[in-house]
C-alpha cells in the first residue's frame, strides 16, 4: 500500500511539474504589481520608470536591505480592507527609500523598520496613507527622515551601500505628510543605559523641506526636528515626545499654525544618567520657531542667544498642568492670559488661499501688497465702542495709516508671496470637503490646494481711535490660475478707558482686524454695535486650464483571440505639466497614478484584456501622447491589431470605422498621422475585425490632445475552433499524456514485480 501511495505521489509531482508556472521577479519592476501573497523579495523601481504597487492586504518583508528602493516614480496603494505591511528587518534598511530625483506617493499600507529609518526620502515624497510608520524596540533612528545629513559630495548619503552625493543643481528633498501615525519605541520615561531609543518622529535634514498637514506622533524623544537650514511648516499635528515636541536647530526654521504638542520629560541613563526637562518648543544655533496657534505642554526654551522663538498665539502649560509664562517670547501687542496660559494676538489676521483645479497647473506664485484704502476720511460714520461699557463715540472709517509697516509672516516688507509648487497641487484634496467654507465645486474630479497668509498690523502706530481700512491686492504669475479680487482689512482701534481723566484714555490698542470683500458697514441697532458685510477668511482662485482625459480600451475579436489574456500597452505622455501626478482609473474601479518628469514626459506600461479600459484623468492642457501595443507578443501569437480614435463606443459598421478617425488632430489643427490611421482596417457590423490590410496597426499618436479622447485597440484571430484549440494545446497535452501513461505502465510493471516477489 505504501508503494502505491508513493507511486501516486510521484505521478502527481511529475504532472504538476509539467504545468506552466508564472513567477514575477520583483527587482527592477515597472508598470503595475498587485500582491497575491506575502512576499520576501526587494522591489526596486529603476530611474525613469513608474510602478504602481498594490499591497492588497499582503505583506512585503525583506531582511538585509531596504524593502523598496525607488529611483523613478512609485505609487503604493492598498485596495483591500486588510492593511498590508512593508517591513525591513535588517540593519540600515528602510521600509521605503527614495533616492535623489525620485517621486514617491504612499497612499496605503503600514511601514516598519527594525534598525533604521522607516521612511528615507532624498527625492520628492507625499504620504497620504492613514496607516502606521513604526520602528523596532532597539532602534535609535528617526522614523521618517527627509534629506541628506551633510548634502555634500564629500559626505554622501548611503542607501543599501550605495552613495548618493549631492551635486549642484540637484533638487533638495521635499516631503509632504497628509496623514498617518508615527510610532517610536520610547514607551517609558526612563531610558535604560546601553539601550537605543527612537530619536525623532519626523526630521528635516540639511536644506530640505517638510510640510505637515496632518499626522500623529508618539513614543519618540523628539517629535519634530529640523537641522542645517532646512524648513518645516506644521499646519496640524498631534505629537507626544519625551524631550522636545518641536525642535529647530542649526539655522533651520519651523512654523506652527495648529495642533497639540506635548513633552513629558525623561531620564536617559545613556547620559550617566541625565534627566531631560520637558520642552514643547526649543531652538538652538540661529534657528527659529514661530507659533501662531496650537496647544503646547512643556516649557519653551531658547537654548542660546542666537536662536529665536516668537509666539503669536496658542495655549502654553507645563507638564504638570500649570500655566507656563511665555510673555518673554510673545510678540507684542498681544493679550497673554496669565491664568489660562493663552496668547491672543489682536493685530493679526490669517487668510487661507485656496486654488481649485482639475488638471494640475504649472507652479503658481501669488504676490500680495497692502495699501491704505484712500477716500475714507469723509466716509461712513459708525459707532465705535471703547473697551469699557457705557461709552461710545461716532467714528468714521478712515484711511489706513503707514501701510509699509504691515508685516506678512516671514516678510518685513509690504509685499509677500505664496508659492504653490506642482508638489503642492499633487497633494491636493477633494474640493467637496470645503462645503463649510463656501468654496465648493460640483465636479467630482476638482481638487484644491491651500496655504495661509498671515497679515500682522502690530508695527503700525495709531494716534487716534477709529476704524482704519487697508486694501490687500493679489496678483498671479500664471494666467491659467487668475488672482482673486481685492480684500479689505478694517483695523478697529479703541481707547484703554472710557474716562477722559484716566491715563489709559490716551492708550490705544487694536481690538480686532476684520477682513471683508466690500465697503459696507451696517449698524446693529439691537446692541448699538457694527457689523461688516461679507466678512471672509479666504481667497479663492479657480484654474481655467483645460483638463484632458485619455481612455484606452481593448477588444479581443475573432474566435481565437484570447478573452482572458492581458496584453501590454505603453503610454507615452508629452508636454504635460512638469513634475505633476496623473491619476488613472480602470473599468473595474482600480485607481492609481503616474508621475510626469521635469521634461514634461511620462512613460507607463499597463495591461488590458477583452473589454477592459483605463482612463488617465485630467492630464494637462493640450498634451501629446502615444499609445503603443506590444507588437512582438501580438505577432508571436499570430494576432492582427487595429487601432481607432473614437468618441467612446466601438465602431459598429465599416462605414463608421473608415470615416475620419483622427478628429482630435484635425480639431487641433494638426495633420493626421496617416501611418497610424486605421482607415485601411475596418471593423464590420458583426463586431469582427475585417483585416482588409495585411499591415497591423500597433500605435496611435496625437501631438496635441484638445478634447477627451478614447483609443480602441482590437486584436483579431479567426480560424476553425477545433483545429485551433488542438494546435494551441497539443504540445502540452502530448507531454502530459505521455507522462501519465508512462506512469501507468510503470505502476503496472511495478505491481507485477511486487506480486511475483510476494508469491
């Protein structure tokens, strides 16, 4: 019996060995890769190539080197409800490492490194994943690091043993964090001697740039850290650290405009031991931090005279909950509530600038200037109320005074700029999330990018109470993203006392700064106060760029063209927005993105089977493109190929298929490319490709896409079904049958021998 089982097992192994096996080698991949099981090989994206990796709920774990190294363009998604994890379990290995010039977009998954940075970015990276970024229990590296430490050819950055030296003209590392949770290993306030603990949650190295729109950081020594002339803007975050929540060093700068930042303090026995006091904001060596809003727990510490901390707003407390006095760091005139630790700046107005777009625009700069609104000295008479009750006086809306003293954040001049890079647009959010702000757009594909403009009137000296009006003018350097209209600022100046005999009567202070879009002031008779019509806190620009979509569809025609085989196609984009991200969606709902290089070009491989389609959304304005089928594969399989440009549907008659098929070119004023015109190959009324021309068509090219366009590729093979089937599978069938019958003969002979031996 045992011998029979062994014989059967051998037979099954031989049959299995004859079956085809498909193996995807993950190194140097491009196109699309969807995990179907947990994997252990490294993924490398070559320079100039694009890869969309779908974790699909599975794990990628690599020992001894970084799990993913990106030299080109990489998008990581996770389409499963189960979250896949990318892990590097060796020494000096990142979960994801991006080299200079690489573009990386992480939109899903969890990430882990046992003994190095979890995320190492030397290129351009956007983190949209709501997952986790974590490190091992004995890991002293930062969790997410952006940029080179030295940025020089003599001290190159090293990733997996390869040096990447900064050279003149290289773009510095640029990181945008929109979501996620960063987790270190500092779970105790007492750090044992000889044990390594996580250094920092997010670090910006020399001359690099980080923008944080939302993130949570915990269990680290330092929450946010900047070094050597780098910069960081934190719009919203939640950070808990042992030593320093926000730390700027070596001439770097950090701007905080929202969030919760806590330092708890720790004893580090690696320092003999040394107890670190909890510090919520720290600067050293000519670095600067500006805090405009947020909740800060822990002291504020400027470690040497060269550093600078400026507080314009926020709430400040010690680790034990008592109020921390930040009056030494407050930029006057402000109100500091000593009981609550709250700083309020009355002279500052924060305006949010929104740019709404479909296609990603070119880089756009908005310039702002403040002037006094002239002609108001004999304008509306309104009721101006002093800071004490029971006193009011008719005051006029006056011309603004000394507009050159008005300060924009990071600029002491009366002119400032907000610069929107292509990366800012790449990180855009859905516009329908802005409903509460009144800047929505009905288009599902419309996105927005935003930045804040802070206008400070604290340096303006007022000599009279009243309402002083200024005009904010915006200009744009991009005609496709026009400027908004003017915005008015009314600065309300009040007396310190209603009693003329009090010394405070002659003390003037700003009670509020109100931004609005027109000149109307109205009196509220119920409480003898004034209201301003059309108060606003934002400016809005809508891009007028045309947004072009390109759809590619695949049909298998004839009785021998495979309905299930996926055929390779290559898209080449030209004259798209340089450095932009182009999203795509497949017929089955799968989404992804590809990146456009700094030359305005992108090459992307994708695969389609019968009746499948892919649409590249909002490419840019008037891009060129080429879509090419894999000629070698088609010819090897004996398939003919025809192409067609159409509005959407497959041609249903020979007449339709032989009409002008390059209407998009004609509309754009371009001459049709007759070498790719499919008029010599019709599609008949039965949906079967009529190969009237022996030359197959493998390519569609348009130098100027001027409308949404669909390209159809049809592959065709017709023949007698039985013959065709037998011919296609005969070689495999013969081998399998030969092996099968051979095993039967072997088993019969073996059985006879066994019977003889038993006899």
